[in-house]
C-alpha cells in the first residue's frame, strides 16, 4: 500500500474507540477538536469501515486532510444496511457537514406500486412525484432505484402477476401458458406479493426459498449469468424486506436513551429520524427524557446509548466510570 493510499497514523486516542465499534451496520460521524462534525458516513460493518480511513483510503484520498483532523468518533448501530442508508440520508438532509458533498446521499427514494387491476396488473417502481391511480397499493419508501428494480424483477420472476392481465399480447399469453398462470390466478398472486411487501415472515421465507431454488437450478445448468442475476435479485429482495425503522411513515417523536452517563437523543419529524445528539448527563437528569420515549423506540435508544457510552469509555475510561451511578 502506497503512502498516498493510507489515511496516516491514527491519533492514539482514537484507536480504542475504533476497536469498540460493533461489527454491525450503522452510521458514524467524525468530529474535529472543536467538537464540530466533519463528516457523516454509513457502513455495513462499522468497525471495518471506520478503521479503513487509517489503513487504505483507496479512491477516497481526497479525505486525507479530513482524516488528519478527526479527534472524535460517534456511531449509531442499525438493524440493517437499508436502515443505515436511510439514517445517513435523513441526517444529511437535515445538516450537511463540510466534508459531505451530497445532501441526502446518493440513493434515490422510490416506492413499489402493486397494481391488481385486470387491464395491467403487476409491480412498478414509483418515484416521489409519480401519480398513483385508485386501487393501486403503494409500499415503501425504499432507498436505491436499482436495488428496488432488481427486487421487483425477482418478485415478478416467482410471482408473475403481470402475466394474469386481461389484455395480454400473443407473446405474453404464450409466456403465461409456459409459466402456468392465467387470469384466475390474479388475486392469489396479488395477495402473495402483498404479504412479501408487508414483510410477513412466512411469505418472505417462501420468496427467498424459491429464488434460491431457481438460482441453484440455473447454476447446475451452467447458466451462470442467469444464476448471478437471480442472486442479485435475491439480495435486492432482502434489501427491501430489511428493517427501516428510521422511516416510520408519519408523526413526530423525541427518542432518548441513557447509559454510562451519556444521553443519546433522536428527533423524529414527519416520520423520519432526522436528528442525533448526545451529551453527558447524570442518571437522574436523564430520567424524564428516557421516560417520555415511546415504547417502540426504547430498545433502539437504549442500545445506542450503550454504544455511545462504550465509545466514550474507550477514549476516557475514568470519566465514564465516574459518571455511572452505583
């Protein structure tokens, strides 16, 4: 590895913080000596991703000056890569640190429309401004147009609702006959797709099993390009089915968790978790905040408060121990 590819020597106070990060998806932020946020990023594996800034920047060499200025690291652990992508987007839409260049990140928010109407049934990818006809069911939003299109292709591969329409072309009728579906199957297929898009466990397991079966059959027949395509579709179905709690669909709430002398606070506005703050505070001082947290958010808040306290303890163990009540 060349000197130009490395992020430089890590400040000795940061190394234990990096080691304390979990092997989980999440969002991280770097602070400079003044406490100002330099950068917000997301990771499929927090510890590996953050450590990479001091080992191999690769095509991120433009971040060398930023890395040299990092004096603090904070993180939020998420239940999925998709959830981490949403959280990063929400935070960057709210405030753009100097080393982030794109408000909201790179992925485009889209939804999936399930159209059960006889003339043209099927799944379609919707963008934010697309009109929705009466009778069409919308699921999402999701991040990543390419991932969502792959998921739609995979679901249509195993549940071909589009082939049950009343106005099929000759080629489509032949394909429907080959797949063994007809107009009479429309409601059944629409219901099965609805269950998958609602993340019902049994439906998700059945969809994954069928895509895995098709992938293995393609590989056994040496149709490796098809097998790779189905594998990508399977990963995309996992993407849209994964937890995305930081996009709740509506409402406002303030969410707080406390551990080890650290209060972590999240602000949910218009159905999106948009702000993230943390500060030292006593257990007694945090009690009213934690008590007002909605029950459905308490595990998320408490888990991330425990992570925040662990990162503080990694850098200043004596301070963290003094802040913890007996």
